[in-house]
C-alpha cells in the first residue's frame, strides 16, 4: 500500500512487541527509520532501530512523549528527529506552493487517494470494529441515517 501511494517501504502495524507500529525501511537488523505520530511509544521505536537509525516523531496522539536519555542515543548511535507541520507552512505562499505540488502529484497519479468506505451512522459500531481490526486501508466515513446531505 505504501509503494502504491508513492512512498518507500514500510511495515504493517502490530500492537505487540517493539517492532509493532508504523515504521519504514527495516529488516532483521532493525529499522533505519521509524515514523511515529503516537509520542508515548517512542521507547519502543528506539528499541526497534538498528545502530544509526532514526525515529521521526510528528505527533503525540497517545499523549506527551516520555523523556529520552541523550547518552543512550549516543551510545547506541541512534537519533530522534521531530517536526511540526506549522513550522513549514508558515505563510500563505508556502501553503499554496505545497498544495500545488500535492494536486500536481494527484493529477499525475504519483500519489493516490485511499479508498473511502461509507457507513450509515447507525452502523457506527461496525465501522469502529473495522478500524480496531486494522484490516482496512483507507478512510471510513459515517453518513447520517436517511440521507447523504450533510449541509
């Protein structure tokens, strides 16, 4: 799925073990890079890295990340890089330039929009179960019962 959408390599999310979660470019020696939007799992990410690997943290959906010992990073030759989207989208020109690149890539087919599956609001439990099972790639939308007019 990652390559089909224009990305590199990745691993499937798994809730168990230090290699669980979103990651990229890894093998039996550990990951070169691990992408994290859930800050509280950063120690698992660091454990999954090979020497010289990097964790990229770009969110804290699970809460505030725990402290990281810089000496441990040095001793294991690992690193953490963080970024906030608004640092890069700091003005109208920057935002317009980036959205132009995005739409150009969409038109060219370089990246694709994920599948969208709609559920009536009354089937919200089924939609939620699909998310929990992690057997779905794409977007799930809940539509109010009795129509599609959302305005």
